C-alpha cells in the first residue's frame, strides 16, 4: 500500500508521521478549553468529537467521542474501530471536499492529554536480547536466561496510577538501597535511575472472567499501540526484587506517547516472531505474523545541551508478541478490561548501540557512554529522555509522536509537607 493522499497537504510529506494512512487517536485541549478526542493528520488534529456532534461522523448508540477518552470507542469493538477510520479517511481524502476543515486544530497550538483511561497495567520481560544482557551482568552468560524464559512470557502487574502522558516531568524517587559494603540498607534517592524502551499494547474489547483467549482472539482485542518508557530505579530494584520481583523500583512513572496508533494502520508492517529456541506450548502458537516492523530510537538531552541519540533498535527484536502476552495473561481466568495496558518489555538489539536501557548501554555503569557535554552511566537530574518510533511504508511513515520526560531532582525531604 502506498500513501493515501489528503487535502491536508502537510499529511502528504514522505517523512510526516501522521499521514492519512495513520490517523492515530489522541486527546487534546487548546488553552483553557476542555479536553477533546482527536486524530492526528499532518500538522493538524481533526476534532472527531466535533465531527460526531455535527453529524459528520456517525457511530452506533450514544455519542462515543464526547467523553474526552477513547475508552467508549475501544469497548465498542473492531467494527466500530474500522468505521471510525473509514469515515474520517473519507472526510480527509484528497478530492473529498472540505466539510471537516472547520474541525481542524493546529497541532502546535494543542496540549496533548492522556488518550485513554488506563484500567490496569502489566509489564512484560519479553525481549530476548535485553533479558540475556541483564542476566549476563548478574549471573553470567551460562545462566543469563531463567529456565522458564523460552517457554513463557514473563511479566508482573504494575500500577495504572503511574502511567502518564509524554511531556510529564518525572521526579527522581527515594527508596531502600543496599550496597555490598554495608550491612543495613539506606533510604535515599535512587542513584541508578533508568529508562526502558518499550511498546505498549492497548486492550480495546474485554475478555470474560474464567475463560482464556487464544492468540488470535487476543490480537482481535488489541485496539492499538503506543510507545512506552517504564522508568526504572535499578538500585532500588536490586535490593527489593527477590523473591517477588520489581515493586517500588518500577512504580515511579510509566510514560506513554500521546497517540494510540490503531492496529489497522500497522497491518502492512506485520512480521513473524523469531524462530523458537524451544517449542512453545500450543496455546501460544500464532496463526499469523503478530509482530510489527517498527524502527525505534532513544534520545538523551542534558540540561541546556543538545540531544544525543543513544540507541536505535526495532520492535521486530521481540521474542513474544503482544497477542501472545495477552493470551498468556488470560490463562488463569483473569479478565482483561477495556483500557488495560501491556508493556512489551525492554526492546534491545544485538549490538551495543541498539540496547534499550542505560543499564545495558553502560553495562551496569562500568562503561559510561558519551552524550553532549559529558558522559552517562545512568540518568542525571534534568536530563530529558525521548523515545521515538515509526513504521516505514512506500512513500509514507506511521509515527507515534514523542514519548518524553524530564527527570527532576529528588525531593530534599520526601516527608516534608508544604
């Protein structure tokens, strides 16, 4: 498929992240105005809530776009998702007339909000290269992967309250840390604060409690994808993670990109998961390709400095797809809900410049890497980290918008109240 041309001329540029082929879903506000549902097109946002209210966008049942979140549309299922895309595409296509022109808002004048209400959040550990790198640091290459890793998508339940939209500042956390030189832990700000370059799958239609879903059914449930940064306090994690895994080390913040790229926009970029080193159990078999070829990068900008791109990798490096992760999540009978968010796990390639965390890039702090004005092992105060990604088509690309956050210094006294 090539570029679908629009009368919004900026959408036709080959490097525009938001062509008519994309139409990602977001929530925006202008000035003191109330948040509204919109879709990105070129350098504009089309106010789809306004289109619906004006009768230019017809959806079944009650108004679905007046809630300033996409959850009502997400819960309505794939037929409604397809209808929204088809109708907005028809309104914005080249030669379609300009009935939607009054509903365009310049992207530059808008503030982007959380695009959906997060019901629950689960983070996985499903990137083989990342898991091998981290395991090698702590257990050596012979024991890098746990015995279960090649058989099961490992994950943990996180905090929905920690999920924030791109542009939200992140405060360096306090926590318990313990060094080998001390008998007792200390309560102090994290000194090894880090990112995790991930993709997030957004669940649209729910599943029924007590009934697992297949991988194919799980894929049908996914509304779309976002970029995701699961900020991580590595020193807090090292002390707390045994025996139950991450807890407070992962609860500071999880940043997502402001636009949900609907699964339909990514269909041309489907690719299979890699060859299996161990055969998977039948319930995890994929009936068709479930991964996507999405180029990813991470930029680090020091306070007052220039950005350095510190990593370039691809979502194609994942060992388990989001559909496999979602299907596995339901095996216990756990019901999945509209607005559930599944983090892929850190996405790293095989080369040093393709590692998706500072922990890997600096090899546990032993190999600092260069950035503008100095070097880094872990994040310093007032550093800004930005994740970016796109799928490249024939004369067009499908982008997600930046997923960025600036790390603020830790509170001097976390228990002092103003």
